[in-house]
RNA sequence: GCCCCCAUCGUCUAGUGGACUAGGACAUCAGGUUUUCAUCCUGAAAACAGGGGUUCAAUUCCCCUUGGGGGUACCA
């Protein structure tokens, strides 16, 4: 018993994207199996045929791969997360492992559950009920031992007979999970505490079927920072709140609806649907995204792919979420050499907490920043490139293809100041727009260019010919040129770099001035200085 | 309503009867470094939910209260 091979499993329902809570459950199961040299199984619980979809299955497979998980048994293992998302990828394709199929709908088709139901009928503990089959609870108190919570007892009076086969012929979760776990040799059931109340049911079923009970381990749940449930509906709520906030009256709202419909993303959006969304009639995610895009607000990340799109790295997400409900003890927080390796070496049920945790985006954000800071330049450039290509903005993706050197310089400039892969795209917009599109920030112009009798503009005018004469336009040289100018004129670096920043970017924020100019190129730099001077010299009202 | 689970700084947690003047991390606040931003450095403030027990001794064990969460489906 003690040397019995550990077998764990993650059994998501492919009815939507993978939630961070689910990701953590998968992680813990994976890590536990790896740590004990056991097997990790991935099984799709798609017995709710109305809500399950192949797309969702693909998405879950992709997310698991992106996080760095693999499985010994289950649907085919996609070579990469991107490939899992492709339409050609068939989750139902030839499975990994011999205990399949690994989709419960397929198992049902293979009549896997029937003999078990028959056995229960023969034993007189299963009976027909209006087209469904119900399991008869034994009528005794049920006590189970949980590896994390200890002993849990539920009185017989609180236990009711429950459905094991639906009237459509599909097994319910309760039956399927018990039968499949037994057939697949699962030894440890690690899952969320929302399942704790199901344990007596499963235990009773196991007893009736003479199946040895696995070790149960119910892990605490994850909530939002405010204590509310972390739900995909939070995204709709946030979008709606932003919309109502931006457009308090009906007239504005009409304009917003028009804009949303107009720039509706992939799928066409009907104005009635958008209105319905605002009236809480629906929580359409497409609409939420469109509103967020029109209003330029961020939607909360809930699912794994939300975090990916927002520029988080799997490394940081894994490290952070593993700390929610589990601790290696002591002061260890940053997992070395990397999160997955650490978990497969150190994860254990002893370190799992009993109480629920709140998801702190600030801390994850910090972890992400640290991961980026610790990455090699090449790694960052590659990951940033992939992120731009998949998630935009288009101009960055285009630059990565057309001008790889410029893209690399830009990536290098932003790595030290990026906390997510999406941040450089937001901060570096000015690099990829035409000079005419640059809007000069009023406050920056006042403070940096107009102040003290336009000393900033004077600096720009003096600097222009000097920069124009620079032959080798590298960041070292441009930086040195600016510094020399500052020294020669007894000016602090800020008095010179800031006017330049405003001239080329429209604002006061950019990478180091040398890098900024180098990435931009000489022609664009000079052009922007000229335009800035002519625009900002004009008397302002 | 009923059933089940939980309870250390704002948040995630360390702590398993004395080593606790309760440690770390994120956030916060105050300084410092820096050409902006982002970093980085230093320091500060910040918790054992309340009440009963048990014990020579409780953050640590037991009970109650309160609070939070989960379940109560032919969803998983």
C-alpha cells in the first residue's frame, strides 16, 4: 500500500476556458504525481453534452501546455500550446495511454458505465426514477478521511438518493468519476473544496461497488480580492460598469452602442445584444471585450488565457497560484530554478492549507516583473515577439517581421522596464506611429518645453543640427552625444533628455534617451524634433 | 432553512504548547539612488476574531459565539 504507485488526475469539464482555480488544481495533481514518481492522467468530463465543446477542450489542452504541464495518459499531448488551438488539432485523436478513451462521452459510447449500473441494480441499490437511474444511499452515516481536512462525517439523514444515470443515458458526474477513477487506478483525488459535499456520495458508491476508496484531498478555493467568487462573469460586470460609468445618460449610450457594433470584434455584434448586455440581459464576452476596447479599459483576468493575453508568463502564474493554498514552509516564495521544477520536487499535501485564499493581482504582477527581469535577453525578445504577433498591436507584430533589428532593439530597451509582455506595446506606441500622429501632452509641453522662457525648445533647436550630424546612429553614440551637449552647456541630463522625449514621443516617458533615439532612427528623430518645435513654438491659448 | 468546511498583519502565508518583544512576501507610508519610466536600497506602520475551558504554560488542544466559504441539480 505504501509503495503503491501514485496516480492522480485532473478532470476538467470542457464547457469553457480553464479558470485559474482549475489550473492550480491541475498543477497540484501533476506535481503530486511527479513528486512521487507516479502517473498523471488528464480526463475530460464531458457528460453534460449541452455545454461541452471541442473548442473548450482544445483551449484547456492549450492552457495546460502553456503552463508547462504534460500528462502520462489522456487526450493526445499537443507539441505546443499554439498547436492545441489549431482547428486541425483533434482532442479526440489517438489518446496517450492505454486506459482510454479519456473523454467520458466516448466512454459512455463504449458502454463503460453500464456493467457498474447493472451491478448496482443487481445489488438492489439502484432503481429507475422517471427515466433516470437513482442510487440508493445506505442509510448509515458516512465518514471519510480527507488528507487535508481530516475526518468528515455526514449523517445518514442528510444523505439523499441521487441520480447516477440521466434520462438521456449519460452518467452523472458522481457515477462517472467513481467508475473512471477506479478503472484508471487513481489513488489520490485532489480537487477543490466545492466537491467536499460530494464525498459521502462517492464513498457510498465506492462501497457499494466494492471499490477501494482513493485518498481524498480537498484544496481550498480561490476568490477575488474582495472575497467574491472569481467568475468569468466578472469580465462582463467590469465592462458594464465601465460603460455605465462612461455613459451615464441614454444619449451617450447610443453612441457607445454604435461604436461597439461598428468595431465589434471577430463575431458581428447586434445593437440589441449590446443594449441587452448593458441591461444585464446577457453577459456576452464578445460584447464585453468590444466595450473594453472602445473604452480602453482592462477587463479582469479570470481564466488562464486572460493572463496569457495580458502578458503574464506561465512561470509567474504557476509560482504565484501555487502559493495560494500551499506553502513549502519557511520563507521560500520564489521557486528556483523554475516554478515547475520546484513543484515537482517539493509539492506535498502536508503544505496545503485549509482556508480559502484571495487572488492578489498586485502580487502576481510583481512576480511577473521579477520573472521578466530574470529572463535572458534572447528569451525575452522571443517571447515578446510571439506575444505581439498573437495579441498585437499589429504594428509591433509587423515590425517584428519587417524590421527584426529594430524590433530587437525595442524589446531590449523595454525588458528592464516591462512587467508584462503587454506593457511595452502600450508604452511604446509612439515608436510605431507617423510623426503627424503624435499628440504632445499638454502638461509635458508646459513643464518641459515652455517653462523658463522655452528653454526646452531652445535645447531642441540647438540639439537638432548636432544630432543631424551624427554618423553612427547607435544608442551608445546618441546617448553620448546628448550627454556631451548637456555637459558642454552645464545642464543636467534631465534638461536635455526630457525635451527630447517630449519631442519624439509626445510625453515624458520612454526608455533611456539613447535607446529611444536609436530605435527611432535618425530621420524620424530629426523629423519629430522639427515638428515639435514648429507645433510648440506657436503661441498657445 | 438544513448540512459540511474554515478562521495569524489590508492580502498570501511561516508558525504544530514554552525559542513569539509572532517571521517573510505583496500592497501601503517615509527617506535615498536615478535623464523620464521601470528598477534598486533603507526604514516604518500593520495580525493571532470574541468568550469560555484544558495546562505550570496557549497563536498552537477542546467547546461556544461571531464571521467567511461551500453544498443542498437528471452541472461538474
